[in-house]
C-alpha cells in the first residue's frame, strides 16, 4: 500500500462541533498526567524509530506499507533548500500502517537532520515574522513585527526574524489591545511562553472551526517539499503548533477541509505522545472503543488518509529533554546566518531544546 492508495475525490461534510467520545478523552488525560518513568516503560506507547524492540504482536499490527525512496527524499529536500545538496544521502523511508486504524501511517525519521534545521528556520524566522500569517496573539496584542532589512543574500537568508532582537528590549514590547485584560509582553515572554500557533496559507479560524478564502499564499518552498514527498497532497493550509514542556493539544478531528485529501503532519524538536481513537463509548464489534498511542520523534511524519483522516486524535504531551542534539541549540546553527545574526542568535541559544513544533499540511478546497 502506498501513501496515495486511499485517496478519493469530492468533498465531505462532518460536524465540526461534535463532542469526542469519553474514552479517548480519558486516554488523553491518562497520558497527559502519567509520570515520566511510567511513560518510558509503557509498552503500549509505540515508538517506530525503535521498532527493533517490538513484540511479534506489535510487528503484526504495524505492518510495512511501502516506502519513500531515498532518491525521492533527497530530491525533495534539496529542492526545499534551494538546490543545496544534502551532506549525507538519506536512506529509504519505510511507511508503517496500523492494522486496526486503516489509513494511519507513520514514516519515522523522514526528514534528515539538516532539513529539520532548515524547516525550523523557515517557520520560526521567516514565516513567524510575516504578518500575513496569523498567530494566536494577534487578536489581543499589537505586535511590533520586524522590518525587512533589504534584499536576501541567497536562497535561504532570513532577513526578518524575532530572534535577531533582544529578549527584553522596551521597543519590542507587545502591548495589549485592551490593557485591562492582559499584561504587556516582552520578546522572551512572547516567544517562550505565549506563542502557541501560526497558520500558513489558507487561514483556519479557530472559533468557527472553518476556512475562509484568504490571499496569503502557502510558502512555495514548503509546497515543493510536501509535494516532493507526497505528490497526492497539494498543500493549501498549514497549522503550525508550537509546544512547550507542559503543552498539549486536546482531542479533536481535522474535518473542516472541503476535500478528502490526505494530511501530512511533520514534527521537529522534542518528542510527543500522539493518541488516536476509533469507535464509540458504548460501541461493539467494529465500533468498539479502541485507541493507539505513538511516540512521535523529531523528523517523523504522520500521514493520515482513508478512515484515519477523520479520526479523533490528540497530542497528549510533550516530553522535555528529548530534542536531538543537532537541533537543540537552535537558532544557533541557522543556515546561511551572517556573523551579525549569529551573535544575535547566541542570546536565544537553546530555544528548540525546550520546544516541539508540529506542522500539519493539508489541502482545503479539493
């Protein structure tokens, strides 16, 4: 089975305000509150980057469903980088599909380390500083966006970034639109504590749980990366979730899109526990309550298609201290940084060591 084998055309309608079954909410809460030692020893948490430890039953449940060839990965990543060759050739990336959740596919370690660094840099330097995209604080704060400093000196020069600023300069303060409701935020509070999400391309409206046609284009380079890896997805919207140590995403379904295309969800930074459910609280047989928990690591991709595309799921928790070493010092190590930028990034060294970033790329309109 390939990543595109379950694709269908046409639109689909779901209740965007439906309440999730209680059993998945309880499972989400259980993993959210579980002690770290218990979590590490929980055999029900599937870690596909360490599948050599699988039991025979787990091997049968997580069956190979094809692979993405190394040549395809290399071509997609080098196109994303503007033609810069990868320093190390990638390997074929196996696709694993859960037998009990048709369409739930995981591609462990899909993004090579240097692509993960560039991926993080594009999102957190360039895209975050583009006020055409939405972030969670825009409704409540006046945000002093960085001004573009001039022409880029190459395909990957990030000449606008919040990370070239001081951590607490008075001129960078975010002022509340209603002073009685919120307190002002300095740059450190904004980036470390209060920044939760960023939307790319077609803008998802969280209160109404719907999309409205929007003029902000989806980043061209990210389009090339996604379509290079998953040709059946034409990304029109991306939801970028930025997690700190205690953050989580509640149980929900991604059902607002007006087509039945697959969704590709990329992760970088610290590990997270992803939970998915099928069935009903009082269901029987094929409709009996069932959950799966997956440890998602930096570079992994969760590909949802078929039945799994509309399933209830959640990110129960982030696991601090698990960011890979090649990314933990970011923004130090940003590709193409000038000497001046490198000095500025030193003040933010270690930002990604405490963070997990997830980007769900999806087609909206069919």
